[in-house]
C-alpha cells in the first residue's frame, strides 16, 4: 500500500503541475489571436449609425468594461482574482450574460448527446472488434472493411447522409432542433417522446463513426493478445476458452479504456458538426461562436473545463490502472 | 452483459430527461452595489468607484401553453441565430432580434416608435404619433402629437413625457440611439401630455444641422415608459454599465406582442390582447397570429429545410435558388416578386479600393478592373439571381427602389454607367493609358511595378467570397494579377476599420456593406460611402474605408439635408453619381435586399406581394419592420382543404 500511496502522490503532483500550465495557456492563447473582440461587438451596433463620435464612445465603453485596453498582465490578475471568487467573467459575445450562464445553459445538451454516444459507440465497437478477432473467418472479413470505411467517414458526411435519408426523404425523423419546433419544455410523454425522436439522428451520426474506430482498435489489440505466449500456454494447460477470453480481453481493453477516458474528457468540446447540421443545442456551437467572436472569457472557460475533465479522466485512469493492472502496482512497490 | 445494457438504457434515458427538463435560460439581472469601504481609485481626472456586481437570477414564469397551435402561430427564421440575452431596448447587446431592432426600419412587435417608415414609398406613417409631424417655419424643431389611445402594457397612457424621458435616458447612459442622434437632436420636450417637440441641433445659419437625421429619429428610436425606466435606474443605482446590462425581464412595452418563452432553441412572442393599436385610430383590430415563434437554426441550410418542410412561414435568410421550391417542388412558397430578382434590392454591397495601393491611385486602373468584372456571374452565383442586374438597374449610388431611382437624372450619367464584362473596353483603356505588359510575363506594369493586388473579404461569408473570386478572375482577363485572401472576420474588421493609417498590404480591394433603405436614404448611404469625415478615425465603423476624399462631395453632402426643392435635390444627387462613377473609389458588386422575404403559404396567406393593392404599400420586410408590420393584420389562415 505504501508503494501505491507513492504512486498516487506522484500522479497527483503531475496533475497539479499540468493543470497550472494549462490554466496559464488557457488564458494566454485566446488573447494571442489577431483582431479586436470589442471591434466585433461594436460592428454589430454601429451599422447604420451616422455619428462617428457615438461609435467611438461605445467602443471606449466596452474596451474599459472588458479591460481589453490594459496590458495582458493586468488582465491576467483580474482573471485570477475573479476566478477565486468563482466569477469567470462576462461573455463578450453575449454580454451581459456571464460565461458560467452561457455554458451552463448548453452544456447539459452536449453531455446528454455525447456521453451516451461515446459509451454506446465504445461498447458496441469493442464488442464487435473482439468478436472479429476471436471468430475470424467471414465475420472478420466483413467487419474489418466496414469498420475502416465508417471510421474514416467525416462527421459532416455521416450527419448529412442521415439527415437527407431519414429526415428529408423518408421523413422518419425531424431535421432540426432538440425538441419539437412547436413545443415548450414541460413534463409530459409527448415532450419526452419529442426529445427522444429529435435525439436520434445526431446521436447515431456520432455513434456510427465511433463504432468503426473502436472496432478496429479492439480487433488489433485482441489479435495481439490472442497470439501471446500465455494464451497458448493456457490452452495447452487445458483451461477453458471462456476463461482465456476473459484474460485476453482484460489485457486488450487497457488501451481502449484510456481512449474512452480521453473521449469522455473532451466530450464537453461538443459535437460541433452534429449541432450545426441538426441545429441541435449544445456547447460546441457556443464555443465556435466564441472563437469566431474572440470571446476570450468564454474560450478560456470552456477550454479550462475541457482541460480539467481530460486531466481528471487521465488521473482517474492512472489510478484505476494501478488497481486493475498488477504490473503497475508491482513497479511501484519495487 | 444484460446488466450493462440496462445500465446504458438508464444512462441514456436520464441524460435525455435532464437535458429536456432543464429550466430555460434564467434571466440575469445585474445589479451594481457600492461595496462599503470600497477603494477609490483616481485615474487621471476621473474618479472610479469599485462596485460589486450582484447577479440576481430571475426565472421566467412557466408558460401555460406547451404546444403552440399551428393555426395561431406564425413561424420565422433568419432573424435570431443565437439565444436571447435580454429584453432591454436601451442595451445594444440583447441579441433579441424579434423584439429589439431599432433603426431605419424599426421592428415594432414589442416596442414602438412614433412613426413607421415604408421603404416602398419613402414615407413615414404615424404609429404612436397622431398625424403627421410638423417642422416649424424656422426649421429648428419638429412637433407631433401622441395618439390618445396609445397606452403601455400596464394600462397607463403613453405621454409626451415618456418621449422626453427616453431621449434624456439615451443621452445620459450613452446608448446606441443617444450616440447616433446626439449630434443632430438637441433635446426632446413635452409641451403638454400629448405634444412632443423634438429640438434639432442648429448650424451656423440657425437651422437644423441635419433635418434628415432629425426626422429619422422619429421612426428609428423606441420610446420607453418613463416610470419603468426610473425603476431600472433605481435598481441599478444609475450606473451606466449596470443600466445597460439590465436584463429587463419586467420591461413595460406598448407593442402588440411580448415575451412568452425563450431558451437555447427558440424565442416566442405572444399577442397582448389589450394592445392599444386595436383602436380605430390605428389598426382597428388585433394582429391575426396569436404567437410569433422563431426557432434558432445554426445555419442557412437548416433554416431552408425547415422552410421547405412547412415549419417556417416567413423566412428572412438567404435561401439559395428559392425559385426551385415552387417551380420544381410545387410548394406554396413565394417571394415578393414572382420573377428575378425576387426581392427588392435596398443595399449595395461594395468593393472598396485601397486608394493608396500602387496603381490604385490611378483612376484608369480602378475603372478597368471595375468594368471588367462579370457582375451577372456574381448575381447568379452569390445571390442565385435574388438581385437586380446592372442591366435592369444601372449602377449609381441609389438602390433599385422607385423612390431612390427617381432622385437622379439617368440620362446625364448614362455614359458613365457600365454593366460589366467589358474586357475589350478595359484592355483598350489600359493600353491607351500606356499601362502595358512590358516584360512579357502576362501582367501589366505601372511605374515599373507589376500590377498585383489582393482582393479580400471575411472568411466564411460565402456570397461575398463568391463575388471576390469573380473580381479576381476579371483581373486575369485584363492582365492584372489579382489574388484572393480570406482572413477571419475578427482580423478583417480590425484592419479595415482603422482609418487613421494607410491600409496594410493584402487589402487592395476589399468588400464592405452599405446602408439599405431608410428615411435618410440615399443621403445616408452616400455619406457613409464617400464622406471624408471618417478618414483619420482610429476606429471607423461608419464607412469610406478606402479613405477617399473629395471636397465637392463633402459640400454636396452638407447641402442635401437642407434642400427642399425637388429639382435642386435631383441635381445634387446627379452630381454625386457623376463624381462617384468618374472617380470610382469603390464599386457596387450587387444589390441586396433590405431583408430577405420568402413565405410558405401552407398555413398562412395574405403576405405582401408586388401589386397586391395594399395602400399604403406593405413592404416585404418579414411582417415586422417599419410599415411591413401591417402584414400581421392582413394575413389569414389558408382555408382547410387547400
């Protein structure tokens, strides 16, 4: 246990260092983009105005409000001070909404779409990949090329194909929105059904591509493990196939679990393509809008969330590995 | 394995329930409080008190109607592209397209103006005002009456005091309206409860400095209730930042509709059945649709699919090749005009020259490029023929509306106008000027330098990019090397609007917008295109981004607002067109509608169309801007079975 504690503390320390570096980069990098975010806001207001002085005054007003006229170090100090208060600032592009308000209103749509899609794609993909490696023959010959084809499908391609076939031509599913265009959210079977129906096309556009990628990865790992010496030895020992498969997939699963953790960590980035194609609410489009509008606070906050989630996911994986992979624990106790 | 599937199902179901049942975006009221013992910081001559912004979450009340009846709801697209932020007309940031869009053609669904502008006949029609406005004999002030029937949503009457207090508030907090009109409006006074006097800023001659802008104020600025404004001032401590950031969830309005529901996916307005406008002195009845709903689509393609599918009744967005929907798909979709250009052009997207680029200071080169451009291809590709061609409406400074076209002498400038694609003419012009290919590389030289330019517009603006590509292609045909570059909008705007220094390399030919239709047009458009007032501004959002300067133009721009003689006005405008088409500091690439206006008549009918017989004519501005709001009183349901 002492060795394991050392392992844990070591990982925690690197987590903290990485987080600090990421925090700094999250602040600096968006602000290095060329262009003036305040000018973008003023552009919208100033169209059609005839008084030049009025536009100047508005520009000055927003510049002072957002501190964009101050040195970067001052802006960073304001940022640090506010973060410790739990205030991540106002969104430039959606002022006066706070960044937290902007993100919290759309993040749940993203999580609800991404999380099940990632999990389901991972489960189905890995199952198919494992089966292909184990069964081989015809099943593998069919699954492998299909998986390669589907996994390399661009996200917008899959989304548009599903939209055209099932939304526009067959009219089986709606073409846009998170729920019915004529509905207001309320607790009823009609509304729930509407949400489920609107969910299908964006969901499957993500899952189908995820399945392909996971199947290929799992198949490769499973084939590698199936050819390992310990498997041959176990067979010679007369151990049943069922037990051997358990050993094989436990080993083959490790890299896939890492990939799953990364996917979950980055899911907050949103399914941008699906959101645009299907006009599905979520954080991806909000982030894109923020990037295009040089909305520094929004970009910093969302990338910070992504960074934090990735770090937490990797940290959790490292800890879990310590438990499930005896080789890790053994290395730490040496 | 079975347990895993059960778990997955539960996670999926829970996730969907969570997202669906999430409360709509809470309205945020930002309040500023003075922190006791706050630090006082002296900044040069300004004392700034540190304030603490307190956010108060205001949750909108739950709507009783959860499914909008299709026969009571009119659906829109193309106005709202992101979630609504607030309901405060004093703010410039509410991103609330359905309720707040004051300007040349103010949106009057929730908040109202004194007058409504009709872009089809160029007239102002009374809304909150009672009868026409009057200038005094000295042309120093405008007087109008307030309709006796006009009242606010809380039942109190709209009075002249509301107009006066609104103006004072706009000035005090330096709102967009205040900043725009303060050089032209000296003050707004309430002579009595029903009489408003708008005092103009006077020039050296003791008359209104700009009568056009003074009149434009009447239709371009919302009037707000004095009592509600004072409520907001009290809760924000009269702090300008907090005042402008107030979410205004409790706003008092005078218009026929108000907020019903808004979240990340849509915004819905509901009719106020107590609306004063049903009085005989105004519309005589309520608007027909009970609900006005706008789903938030992420791009034009999604909006077009919804329009074709009958989920949108009125579309204010560019729908590519919209005519295919009725010609080939047989859908009950139509535009204002049945044939190209389908829409009424109002603004003139313009290619500006950087007049300091080598060679572009030479009018021969500027004209050669301009006349060589294939404008029909631009209109066919970028606008899918939703723009008049330059054969149909020869280029000038005026938009295609009959009112503006009548303002200049067409014959006097006919020899200066070009329709484009004149490769032979451009080549001859350049050859005659001695601008030829000396070294045989295929490109002409001028002053020893190969003519090479970069044509540019913001990345992602696909119709503009299509136009710029055509401009570049024209260069190749006349021996001028024009390449294209598409920086991001954030970068582009920063460069283009910096008018206190020469434009950098890479911005030799660049696109920007122009004014559309409005009470000050075409003067406003010409002012923004050509006035030297904007040259030298460090942040120039007004116009003349190519930094053109012409004294006679500035003189004419100063004369026009004061000219009342129609013949003299026509001569001024004609002279301006002549100067513009001679100097060519920029050139129009296409005509663009004030608003795109496409309707699907599956559920509703009676929308404005050309020659529909409406008097005054109802403009195709999506049933909400200026006089086009009359459309909401004229529509009816399509009879069952049709």
